[in-house]
C-alpha cells in the first residue's frame, strides 16, 4: 500500500509517518517531500488545511482519509459534500484501528469515525433523545453501524450468523427506506445530519 501523508501540522505528519513505517508500511511519503519517480499513492492522509481539489486531481485514483485534527462540527458536512472523501479518522485512533481504516478505504469501502459523526449529528440535532431513527428497525440500525465500521457483507454475515444474501437484502431495504443506493451515499446522507445515520453512533447526544 502506498500512502501519502499531507497534514498541516509538520510534527503530526512526521509522527504518523514514523508510526506507519514501524507498523510495516514500506511506501509512506510525506507531502512536503519530493516522492520518488513513479510514486502514486493509493491512500491520501490529509486534514482540513491540506484537503484541496489540486491534490485530488493530481491523484484521481487515490482514496482519501481525512484526519480530524480539530474540524468544527458545522464544517464537516461541507467538506464531505465538496470533496471525494472515503473516510474520517480521529487523531486519537488506536493503531490497530488506523490500520483497519487504511485497509478499508484502500479496498474502496467507507470508514467513519463514530465520534466525528456523533459531533455532526448532535450539532445538527439529527439524533433523537433515544438515539433512534424513525422507520428503521433495531437490526437495521445494527447493520448501519457495521457499515460505519467498514465491514463487508461477508463480515456482517459472520457477525450475525446470516447469509450474505440475507445481509444484501437487508441493506437494499435500508437503502430504499433512506433513499440512497450505496454505502458512500449513505455516508453522505449521514453527514448532512439527516435521520439516516443516527444509528451509526448508537449513542445519544450529550446534554
């Protein structure tokens, strides 16, 4: 996996670079350094200060993982709707979850850091006092939560002892209920602060 780290905080960028190298990632380059000829990142690690259309245009095939280094909750939906972002990650994320997030987004799936989502939804008032969404069953909430973790249909099926066909049928019903057609569109719907993803956090807003 080839990773380009482009963060506004130089110290954090260097720390993350060293952490990934120690974790076994061989092809890690910082954005402020000239990459080797032919280097094409598979994943871009950026924050809100470095997320620009130029870098996305330069690497159109790269998956974008946004590091939330202090994004205001009211600004997060605009970022997610303005740029092709495949995941949101807290800088406090543990290493094993960072590695999972990198794998998930590199495979074309979506990774959502629940605390970031919770901040957006609580700020917009999208979560009810019970943390539920109307017209969505408890099992469907659990499936949406699995999507927010980046689980594949096979992994969801294994977790709940279901067949992949059954999981797919459940997800199709969720998509129809919420007016979306894919995991990425479900995420975008969530970031707008609408009812679709209050189940992603499974937590009520703090008073």
